[in-house]
C-alpha cells in the first residue's frame, strides 16, 4: 500500500507539461515513464561517436565509474519583497521668473502693475512637494517654462478646475485605488483675506501638490500602482508608458478635467463590471448577516448523514440561483432538517455544484462547502481591488478576439467578435511549478507534437534516475542529443553539465502533449496542449501540471484558433505526422490570474488564491502606500 501511494504521488508530481522555470525548451514528463518503471517499448536510437568539443558529455569506458556527487537543481522563480518607487523632492529652483522676484520688484519707487499670476509664481520656488522621479521630472519641465500658466489657482484661490480634479481624486476608491495616495490639503477658505505673502505661498504649495497627485492618479489608473515584475518572477509584463510630460498640457487644455480623469481607467467591460461589484459590496457596509457556517470534517457522500445537513440545505437555498430554487421549491418546503443525505438532497447538491462549475458528483468536500458558504464582503472587496489593479497591467481593451486563461478558475475562454464562444476546464501548474502571468499572441497549432524535455525536468527529475540507470531514456524511446548530434542515453556522462544535452519524446499515444499543442512562443516555454491524463479534468482543484496549460477539449480549441472545424483538426491528427500549422491571423492570449472575474452573464465570480498571489499583491500595495506617505 505504501508503495502504491508513493507511486501515485510521483505520478501527480510529474504528470504535466513543463516546469515553470524560465527555460526556452518546452514541455514535461510523460506519466507513463514512472508507471512503467523501465518497462516501456523498445525503440532503437542512433548512437554516434563522442562529440568533439564535448569530452565531458560522453562516457569513456576505460574510466572508472564516477564517484557519487551532489545532484544539481534548477530553482523555481521567487516571490520578492516589493520595492516601491522612491519619492524625492521636486526641484523648484527654476520655477520663479527672476524679473519679478526678490528686491527688484520690492524696490520700485512707485507702484508697478504686476500680473497676479506672475507675482504668485515667485513662491513656487518655496514649495516642497514629494513625488516619484518621473512625476517630479514632468512637474519640473512644465513649471520651469514661464510661458505656461498655473493650472489650479486663479484670482488668489483654487480654481473650479482644481475643485473638479479633487472631487475625482477623493473618489479614487470607486476604481479600486486608495484615495489616501492622492489626498491634497486645499488652501484655507480665508486665504483671500490672509497676509498676501502667506496666502500666495499656500496657493503655490497647493498648485504643485495637486499637479503631483493628479499625475500620480493618471499614471495609476492607466498602468496600475505596482510594477508586477517586482512582485515575483512569475509575473512578466512590459510596464505601460504614460507620457507625463505632455499630461499637464492636456489637463490645462481640457474643458472638463473630471471627465478626462475619469476616462483614464480601463475601458473594457470586465473593468466596468468589477467597478459596479465593488460599489455594490461597499454599499452593503461589509456586512454579510445571512452568511451561513458549515463545519464539515472531511467529505460527505451520498447515503451518509451529518448534523451539518440542515446548514448545507439552508446555504444552498441562500446562495443558489432563482432557477435552482424554483426547481427544488418542493424540497425546500418539505425538508425538516434531518441529517440523512437522501437521494433528493443529492440531486439538489449536484445541481448546485453544476451551477457553480464544480464536479457534479454529489460529494460534499471543501470546494463545495466554500461555494455554499461564500466569502464575506471584506474578502471579496480585497479580491476586487487586486483584480482591478491587475486588469490595468493588460491592454485597456482586450480585443474582439482573444483567448483568456484564468488560472484560479482552472478555465480557458475563447472570445470572438467580443462574445464568449468556447470555454473549457484546464489544468495549470501546481504551486511548486506555477504557471506564469503574462500576455502573448497565439501563433501556431502543432499536430502530433514532439515533447522537448526542459532542462529543469532533466536536472530535477530525470537526472537522479539516469545516474543510477543511464539506459533509462534509451529504453523508454526518448531521443537524446549532445551538441546537436544523436547519442545513446547510456553513452552520456550524466555527472557532467547538461547544458548541451537535449532530450525529446517522439509523437506517440502516450506522449506527454497528447495529440496537439497550441503555441504562443514565450520565454517561459508555456503553451496549451492535449494530455493522456484525462482524469485530472474531473477534479475541482486542477493546479497539477509543471506549468503548461492542459486542455479538456484540445480539438475544439485548435479548431477555434485555426478558424476551422473539429473534423478538419481530427484529419490532421489522424495523418499521424508531426505538422505545425500557423493560425490565419495572430491574436492575443492572456495567461491570467484573477480571483474575481465576471462570467459571460456579467456576474462576478470569486475563486481561491491558489498561488497566494493576491496576498503578495496586497503586500505590495501596502508597501507602495507607505512609500508614498514618506515625509519631506
């Protein structure tokens, strides 16, 4: 029994497409390798002489066996301690017009009519404002140009434009930002009656402070508060550029500053739905008075009983759809709170599971309980804030046609003409082999693919076996090359470097990639593919691969991206030849991570933070807020 458990654990650990290490070769280890334990099919491999220039890569039969050495390893990407952009003082030395400052103006023998704004600008050089370096540079560029007017001050008071901007900043929470990041202290109401010098100094301090906060708001709404690449090595984004130098000119010319600032947030429907959900939850004051608790140890199977059965029925009645409640209205009315898990209740649970995208088997486990209990509003709000931040890392419009993989949902969606046309279950990387978060373009479908084993799997998982059994890959039918030349696995010195060694599995019925793979070339060697291990798609928790994305219905997805039929895809596979077919037109794919995301009906769904990325993102947001409150 122990051996069976151990073998199963090995299978689960090794049965996916690739390590989510930053390597350029693709894929993962076939499940059957470890099941067979060396009893695979025989396949001859062309053996060459030792490769010139690679003496350490092939064995010399006259040399004694290698002494045992520590096994090398390839490390996975890490999560980082987030380093927020630092703040610095805006340099104001060149802001004042020397013609009207200092003793020259004060020493005039008779009153001189001096433009109000020009007289005020002398006090810009006294202002002390902290900003990130790029914002500070934009402010320094704008205000050093004496020909450009003030933006937020007019007639010895803050202008209506300033009031409109501050209203938008104060409402930053509605778009998932932190209003504290953009808070500006306005000049006092009695500024007009104050000492002219104190008044003008206060107004110029306000002028620069508001400019810095408005620029920060625009930058944050466009690209997010965080640089995702500083969160972990699993994030891979080119951070968006925001032309701050031109932004103050745009704000000066804008007839409606509030409308302009509000238009900077992402314009896609998903962001709009997340924003509406956030407003709804906050209106409920973070209270979930009807939340029901279910204390279930282990799983509850049909035919058993549990004192929690009454809470289970009550939770389903509370969280089920109107259609489900109508279909089971008689059951809800007749149920007397008995603990027996009867066939009628099994049918109710299965319908609820099906509605929530779970395996509809009637077995009540942790996933079903979470769906029944739900999450409190505070947890949901956090997920929405993270989701809105992450959505800013993606294009403002996702496009009319794209593939969207949502890792926490274990689902992939194909959109065409702005409509969801296909969805299916997927298997993504396990926590130790996480799938990356990035965007790319779908380019190719490869039928009857080879599986090129990445260095991470060769080193971390194959090498221990090869050192004790150098014939292993030969016996299993893998192809081995050293420096580009075919060799026998048994002729390779597996105690030397593996950098020039490549290993691949030819197309076959048990190839780790199955019938096809869909490529969007990237530095992480991640792609979508078929798999011989269909049983994983029956599980609710499907973070089980080495990082690639396994498709429940790969033929349907291949037909969609190639703009052809499933029958045509079947013919390509039946031909039995390794063949790559380019998609008619490249289009985006988002390998994403959202624990809050709207479905095709506009209902926001919530998912478990399977990789703890939300937690890392919330820590990064907190570090950013702390950095921004740095004192002068």
